[in-house]
């Protein structure tokens, strides 16, 4: 028994509409992926600009010895405090740049964590000014708290970068969580010790804070670098496997 012509035309029309809808959806996903890739580039440029402003604000807070209440010794001490904060912020930029190198496209979680990181990093100039004005143990301890919170935010970004690179599989989830938790516990232990030391020996603590970015920059964690290379190799193998499956 043949189908009525009107019914056949409706079925053909519905199939045509469905194919057109799938084509539009595929084009939309392609545009979204392109925009997320561009967003990553815009975020990196935005981060560079914000961090440059943070460093500029810190150097402008250095008091000049021309004022009656500012001695030359205070000026030199403020320069030293500025250099410590400068290397700390520069190290955060370096670590953040390496983390962004693992990101293929900027997701919403990466976007929000990035803005939170910049907001917390912007508090460092305020803490720097506090130490310049009153270099006591309480000011340095608060500086350590801000340093710790910014470090945790950077580690969260690192965790999202792992997931972004390896995908949302269970293996990638557990692998990124394990590394992030290990680094968080390490940062927690280190910063608690530095904060407690700041209450007793603030001058020594500031020197130790200066040593942290120098060590991270010139002597990076080789184990961490090996892990990053391993992650990139896994991601490359996964992408190659997906390409072969699409060709088949």
C-alpha cells in the first residue's frame, strides 16, 4: 500500500529540516570553539596588562627620601620590599603563563578562576604598601596569607588546565585531583611555617619570600616538569586516536 503523497512530502520536509538543524548546530559548535580559542588569547593579553599595572602600582608606592618623615634608610628598605613583591608577582605570571600553555580553549571555569586569581593578586600591592609603612610581624604574616591564597587559586587553574587538556574522563579527573591536592598540601605546609616564622623573625621571613620565586624560576621542580610532559604526550596520543577514529 502506497503512502499518500502529502504524507510523503511531509516526511521528506521533516528529514530536510532535521538535516538543516544538525548543520546549523554543527556550525554553531564550530563558532563556539573558535570563540573560546580566541578568548584564551584575549585572556593572556588581559592578564599581561593587569600584572603590568600591579607592578607599576607597587613601584609608585615607594616613598621618596625628599619628604621630611622619610629617611634614606626607609627608602632603601622600601626598594627591597618592592623587589621582593616584584619577583613574587613575576613568578606568578611565569607559572600562570605555563598553565595557560596547557589550555586549548578557555572554559567558563577557567575564565572565573582566572579573574579570581587576578583579583587576589591585585591585593599584593596593598600588602606591599603596608610593609613599607609598618614592617612589623603582623603585616608580614598578612602578606603570607595573601601569598598563600593566590597560590591556591593558581593551583586550581592548574587543575582546570589538566582537565581541559586531557578531557573529562575519570582518569583525567583523578589524575588532576591527585596532583592538585599534593601541591595544595605542600603550599599549606610551607606557608604556615612562613607565617609562624613571620611572627618571630619578620626580616628573615621576607628574605625567604624573596627566595621562593627565585628558586621556582631558576630551579623549577623537575618532577612537575616531567609530569607536564607526560600529560602533553597523553593528550597528543588521545588527539591522534580521535583523528584515526574519525577517518575510519
